[in-house]
């Protein structure tokens, strides 16, 4: 994706195992250089393949953004917590290739992720954003209908400093206005 290319030239599709090397490379950069992830060692391709399979096995969306034949970003939704009361709530993750940041790729991914999660019957999506100074991620989530609902000060220690987590949330579908079919 070059400077002249914009998000309109990006295709968003379901991730497949052949995307694992690019997903692993994109994520490794974020783990090693940024605070969006609180991991300190990037998982290898086998770890990413396992995570992709786990998300897809649960029927949850795992997406990639492609510019031409190159994966330039990815996003997925995973269960927010494992306890049954949280079964209608997901947590999102969105990562974009460093060369494509600020060009609308993350927004295309997150909008599609929200749409697919709602279509699956989920009611809430949570974003746990590493670093309260991570304005690009906070702005992306705001643009996609998320509201800031909390701050966890100093909950992570990375690169020799304490790091906050920003909590953002948005309703999916009917949200909490109605109970899902079957009540509980």
C-alpha cells in the first residue's frame, strides 16, 4: 500500500491459514515496538495459527485487510471473559501494518468486525486499549461508535514504565435494550 492508496483500495475478508505469516509479522512489530499489546515476546507463526484456529472454531470473525495481494492489517473478536454471564460480549483486536497506519485500514477492519459480531447475535464489544496515550486507537474506536468507559492506571509494565489500559465499549444490535432469544 503506497501513499496514493487509500482504504477504498483495501479488501477485507476472512483470514485463512495462508495469512498467518503476515499476521505474525504485523503483530510482532507491535509487540516489540509499541504498547498496544502487553505481550513482550511476539508469538511465532505456530502461536498465531493456533489463535486463528481458536477464534474461527468459536464461529467468531477473524479478518484481514488486503491491498493487492498483501495483508496490511487484521482484526478479530474473541470472548471478553470465559464466565457464562459474559457470553454475549466480545473483545476486539485490531492491528495494522506500520506502513499503512493512518490510512483507514483499521477503520475498515473494525467496522466489518462490528457488523459480523452483531450478525452473530453478540450484544456488546469491549476494547482494551494499551496506553492511554494511544490516540490513534482511541480515535479509531470512537469513530466506530465506542465510548470510553474506564481507565485502569498503571496495570501493565512494559519498556521500563507503567502503562494504562483504556476501556471502551459499544453496543451491538439491540445491546442491553432487550434480552436475547431464550432469556438467559
